[in-house]
C-alpha cells in the first residue's frame, strides 16, 4: 500500500485547477508535478497550488520517477496518446472524459492498461457523486417502480468560446464536451438503447453546437440534449411507474434531489466534499491499494459502452474528426 500518492497533472485549464483544489482535500494525496505545453503556464499553476515540480512538456512529467499516478486534463484529442504513454511508463492513469475521440482509441488505451498492469479509469466524476449514488440506489431497489422515461440536458449559452471548444482538431463540440453527461445518465439507468435518433446544428468549423437525442428502449425512452448556444435548467428527471426523481441543478454535480411519489415531495441533500472530484480520486486510491487495474464502479467496459454510444450518435449526425482513424 502506497503511503502517499504522488499525482502528476497534465494540463493547466479550468478543470485541472478545480481538480487540484479537490486533490488537496484527499488524505494521502499530493500534487507532485504539473505539466503544460509551456513552462510559464506550468510554473504559474505550480505557484498557485504549491506544486513542487513544473514541466514545460507532458512527456517530462510522465518520465518523472516520483510520480505515481497521472491525471490527464488536456483537450480530448491528446487523451489517447498521453494515457498510453503514461501507462507504458508505469504510471497509473485517471483520464478526463470523454475517454477518447472514439471507441477504437479507447480500446487501445485499455489494452495499454492491461498490458502494463496499471490502473486506468475515465474520470467520470458524476459516477462517484453521493447524490447520484443515492438516486441510483433508489432506482435499483424499485422505489419509483420501473423507469419509463429519462430527461436530461447539459446546455449553456457560451458567448466566448474557448478555442478548443469548436476546434475539430481538439475534438470540439457540445456532444463530447457536454452531451456525454446526459448519455451517461441514460446508460446508468437504462443501459444501452435498442435505437438512437439524433439531430444537430453545427458551427462553421464543423463542430456540433447543439445536439438532441432520443434513446429507444423496449419499455422506456430517454430524451437528451447538449448545447453551447442556449441555456437550460440543468435538471434531470427520472420517471418511473410509481413516482419520479428530480436531480437538482447542476444535476451532473448535484448536491440534492427530490422524490415525488403518492402526491408527496421529499427533498434529500448530500453536499459534496469540495467540488466533488474528491470521490473519484479516493476511488483511484482504493483500487490501486487493492491491486486493481480498473474500477468496479466505473469499469473499462462501462467506458467502452459509453464512447460506443457517442460513436453511434456521431454517425447519426455526421460528426467526423480528423483523428478518428488514429
């Protein structure tokens, strides 16, 4: 068992900053190093978070023998390359969602985990959110009966796009940035659908800026949406034969939910520790301590299923990335 886990963070964007803040709240976790494409950005991040080492290349951090586990927080297109390089170097890896641009890339990453016997997990933090887990438990024990309908979106009006968000080279678009969350919810509650319907609106770059999806199941449907151009309430509703559950906004990082059943509404609150990345960090530590190369809460197969569904949606809307064949 490792006494203290030395983390290395690849990337210095907003998610990396939020993750670093939460990492400080986790017992036996230390940010040992950070890397960016430029030394100045890495140094600025290191100064802000009191990180010992700052690297101007991702490869330099990956080769640092003092780093135990790498968190990949770069744009989507670099996930495959950096994860495989880190795993091959003998590091454990937590890679931001989406796991990769497509299922084929994800398979190569999982193979690297298996070949090198190192832990690898997609950083789907919602899976470890206390509110989400309580809701999932309620659904699984049949508290609201059989789930018939799921409605979820992740939609914001973004006036100032970050360059990567619409950049096809980076895997830009609302589906990979935001749509993975509603798809995740439908998957966790209903599994893989029998059929998927999807339509999208696009930016001049070719990236989707608005995507709507309908998942068809034998006895249920899910209506899902992602958008960069119009805001939503950011709630999620799970409707069953005996009642319904509302995940409160922002639902993918929910602090509370309510259940409406027999004309009664009951509220439940489960505030997160920090922003909520703490729980996936603790899951990494648990699994590594047990000698596991994947989580049994969010497994390699779960990630493959999810990115496979995203591939299906992309095929329906005609979203193709330059690096799809790599």
